[in-house]
């Protein structure tokens, strides 16, 4: 009998928690189906549920409910943060937008930067070190106008990298940005629920979160907007959510997100400690079995659940196929780039060689992970590395 598959792709998505599913069900039936913009009792009930979810998410993040703008997910929130800020600045006094970010961002931010350029914005990517951490000296030079390209009008740096787990010094970046009068956005999708996140204690202007990374439903996220004047909406046609994100809200999704956020914030210390212990044990076991394997970002402070590792002489496409056949569900990096044969842009920015970058496998832990899985994962990885190397040698002789 085949062994039960092990899910090691929690950075891509997580299973919906039973508490979340139970809270959502009434809003997926005729029990509570009203439009929250309707004035009758059905609409008022939906509105009450929506605002309660907004309060739950705000409480979990340490912000005000009025600062929560529900979106369709993290990608939309990142787009709104970058493009919405650029549009505001290009139409305001001075008519200039210089967007500063890093080359290891999620594609949702990088693509938004690219889209902002034809609108008149300029963009600059800060260098990162070999562990993927932003060069703070380069940031300082940009903020003070000593770098080429001029002072930035927005800085966007993700909190925890989705491929390597590298944690950026968000508090220090935010403090320097506010001291220089520059809005700061952080993609906190991989941070929330994994490390302490209290946006109320940081001078963060905009922050992105999403539900499906913390046991909530897919298709709902939020942009936390601390300063409404800093950003404009990307969708038009209604007055919902202060006009920043008009349209009939996803009530069931928001309700599920609210419950998931409360649980994630409450359980974060325990969950983080457990995941970190398992991640470290898995890293040690993999390196013990595959002596020449390389862990990416190992010198940085990392989120507790992500481990990116390459075995020389392999490639991630073959590795993932054989790992899947052996019962391990992993990834090569961001799920949004699955199918790409190009090396990870994150690893390339860190100076990882193309061969090693093409060999990267990401193990990401979460609700379905257990410490007793480590021996099987490590043994399977060793066996698959040997198999892929053998196939590579055979093809090389063909």
C-alpha cells in the first residue's frame, strides 16, 4: 500500500480550517445571502457580518477596522498598493512617482512596478546580499537623495520572502521611510501567522495580507491602508469600502478571513516555535543525507516554515516530478511561477548560480506538517536526488 502523501507546499496555500468553514457556511446558503449594500434586514445582516470580519482582521493586525480594505487576494492588494500609489502621485503636486523596491519581491509587486513605468513612474530595485536581505546603505542613499534616480515616493519591500523565507528588517525600513516622509508598503502575506506582526506598532503606510496562507479561503485578501490619501482605487463603479475597492463584497470570504486571522494571531507563538523546530530538523536531516546540498538564505533570519535547498547535478522540474511520485508535494519557488523553466528571479538576485537556482526545491511547512515526517522526507529526498543525478548522467551520455 502506498504511503500517505506529505504536503510540503503550505507557502502556496493551506487547507481551510474547520472553524473557518463552519463560519462561512451560512453565507453560502439561503440562511444569510443578503447584499451588504441593501437597506433591508437581509442586507443589514450581511453588513453586520462583513464589519465584524473587518474588526477581527484589524484586531489581529493591530490596526483600525477603517484601515482594512478587502480585496480578491494578495495579488490585487499588491497591485493596488503600487499602482494606486503611483497614480495618486502622478496626478498630484509635482506629478512624479519614483518607486523603490527589491529584486526578490513577489511577481505581483514586480509586475506592478513594470506596469507603472508606461504611466510615467520610474522604478529602482535595491541590491540584496547573498541571503536576500536588502542593502540598507543603498536604501539610505536613495531616501536621502544621494543615489541616482532621485528620492523615492514609495518604498515596497516584502516582509518574508515566499521562496527562501528571508525576513527583511521591515521595522528599520519603515522607520527610515517615515523619517524621510516616504510611504512604505510591505507584502506581509508570508509573515502573518508565522512571525509577530503588529502593524499598529510600525509606521507602515500600506500592507498586504491574504486568507489562504493562514487556513482561510482562497480569493480574499486585504490591503491595510493607514493613510487613505496615499493611494487610489484601481476598480471603479461604486462606493463600497470608501471607494477604494468598490463592488459587492465577498461576504463568505471575508467572514472566513476574519476567523482565520483571529486564530492565526492567537496561535502564532506556538505554531512558529513548532514549525521552526521541524524546519531546522528537516534542514539538518537533508544536509546529513545529501552532503553537497545548499540551503538558500541560510545566513538570514528566516520565517519558521520555509526551507529552500538545491542539490548540485539536479534540476527542480525533475526533482518535483519524482518527489511527487514518491509522495512529497513540494515546489520550486513561488506557486505563481510553476511551469517556468527560468531560474528563480529571487535566487538570481541573491547571486546563486543558474545551475543551483534551477535545482532549487522549496519545502514549506504548516498545519499538515508533523515532526515524525522528517525521516521519511529526508530519506525520500536523498533517494530522488540520486535518481535524478543518475538520469542526468545517462542523458549526458546519450
